[in-house]
């Protein structure tokens, strides 16, 4: 089984867009690979912003994924996420699952108004996607026992029970930053760490606020 994961672009004016690393999708990618899913990750922040459709066509036609996952961490990304999903549905008819903080907050409204999405992961996605992919692989499409999953079927919109937060984060495998040869995430990790260190050591900047936000409790 194969899956393409898409990290939508962040507007260039958005703070930190040049350093943002899709750690959530990288974690999901690692989970999928452990469940014998071949993964292709497309980071639209690293390619020409005017030619996403051609890139998607080429990747989908060559890789032939069974389903596509899209991350949407920031609300500012959602307009583009919908456009991408509608394009994929209209031209390739591939099922799409979406996750992130924006879909988590608005899953009912999204499923009610956006037919391009088939499932929404609500909250933390690692355990939910692991259960989802096993049901998907079985071909039974019986998703009602998966906590943290919202979806639409012939009977309407369904949301299963909230999934408990993962207590021990050591239970989550470390994300592989080498999931795709197209994107050197290790370089961007080093750039991010370097930026944090500079901010923490420069009293003339808002480094203290930045550090406080990063280390805030869950």
C-alpha cells in the first residue's frame, strides 16, 4: 500500500515560514511505514509556489497512492488545502484524510461543506492513523471503532469518541527526517536549532518570548 502526505505551503509573510518543519507529518510517515505503507512526502514550501498542480499530477501518476494525507497546522493554510484537495478529487479521485489543529477544531463544519475530504483526524494523530490504515487496508471501511476520527458516509457525518492523549511520549517513534530524498529536513532542523540558540542569546530580540512559547507546557 502507498500513501502521499502533503505539507501545504505557508504564506511567505507568515512568521517562521522559512524554518517550519512538518514534524507532525514526519511522525505520521514513520507510523505508516511501520504498518508497511510506502510513503511519499511532498513539502510544498520547498517547491515553486506557482506550479503545485503539475507537481501533484506527476507525483500521483508516478507513485500511484492508495490514499492521500494532508496536514493543516495553521488556519492560514486551509484555503490552499481545500484547493489542493478539490483538484486531487476532480482529477485523480483518490480518498483524502486531513489532520492538524485547524481540522481538529472545525471537523464538523469541514465535513459538512467540503466533500473533497473523506476523513478527519481529530487531535493527536499517531495512534488514530495506525488504526485507520489497518481498517483501510482490510477494505471493510468500518471506521466506527476508531477514536479520534471524523468521517462522512451515506448516513451522514460521524465522530467517534475523543482519543486520550498519549501519556508517555516515548511510545511515539522518532520521526525519520530522511523520508524523502527530495527534501533535506535535517538541514532545516539544524537551521531551526541555530535560530533558537541565536534568539536565546540575543537580549535585543524577543528571544525570551520565543523560548517561553517553545517550552510552554502542553
